[in-house]
């Protein structure tokens, strides 16, 4: 028990004095996850709007597939990206395996279906509510999609925040394609796994505390945004 208390004390000490190694790991984690979320948002929101408003043959099958992709096993995504980027793979010439870029690609693949599927449901609900009004104003499907994206922006922000939380907590895919290289591709989740196995609990606990703090802050931010939207727009 004493050792555990000491480990927590040392972990808070690392955080309070902004330990260089800890800050380096946290900064890389945020850079990778934020970039992946930005890419997933750029791809996912238009896809969600397309599947929400568009009507085409096989649409329902695509939606089922999109929903299924939300549960993609991270290790499988990591393996597929590894095969694509390895020397024998079709993208091996790029030489980006075991770099932050490879980690961003893996995280973006994992998050894009989540943002697309959740935004599709949100936008489709709004489409059912405002379809007649938008049609009476002469809005085509593309215009309606843009309008609904703006109208549901507060709900979409919470979806994007959820995507960031998923990315920040990811370990399986990033450790496969990143290699957990110290100072190069070591992020919070992979560092926690490594430091725990090494018995370096203070650093693992410090990173864990920061990671949990980020998740709590994201949820708090989503709640604040939702409440603000309800107060402003009812």
C-alpha cells in the first residue's frame, strides 16, 4: 500500500513540475489524435450528410456496413495499415511505417466510420423534421445537406469530441504501426503499457491521470456545448 501511495505521489510530482519526458509524450499524443480527428471529420461529416439525405440503390446496405465499421477491431486496422506501409506493401515506398504519419492514418481509419455513422443519424433525424420546409424553399439535396450540417453543428461537435476521445485512448493499432519508439512514436497509451510492464508506475500513473483528465474534460465540454445549444435554440 505504501508503494502505491508513493507511486501516486511521484506521478503527481511529474505532472506538477511538467516533466520533459511526460510532456513530450502528451504533446505527441495530442498532435497525432487531433490530426487524425481533423482528417476523419473532413471525410466523415460529408459522408454522413450524403447517406442521411441521399437516396440511391443499396443505401441501406451501405448504412449497415458503415454502422458495422464503427466496431472495427483496432488491432485488425493496425495490421492492415502495417501491411500497406511495410516494404513489401503497395505503399512501402513512402517509408512512413513506424512514424507518427502511420499512426495518424490508422487512427483516422478507425474514427472516420464513427463520425460518419453518428453524424448520419443526427442529420437524418433533422432531415425528417425539416424536409418539407426545405423542399418548399426549393433546396436541393446538396443545399439541404449543407444547411443540416450547420443546423446540427452543436450535436456534431459532441460527435467529433467523442471521436477524439476514441483516438486518444487507442493503443492496439498505433503500437503496431508506430512501434512505440521512444521520442518518435511513443504516445500516452503505448507508454502506459510499456512503463507498467517495466514497473515504472509513476510515469504510467502520471500519463494515466492526464489521459483520464482529457476524457473527463471532453465529456464536460460536450455537456456544456449541448446545454448552451438547448438554452439558445430550445
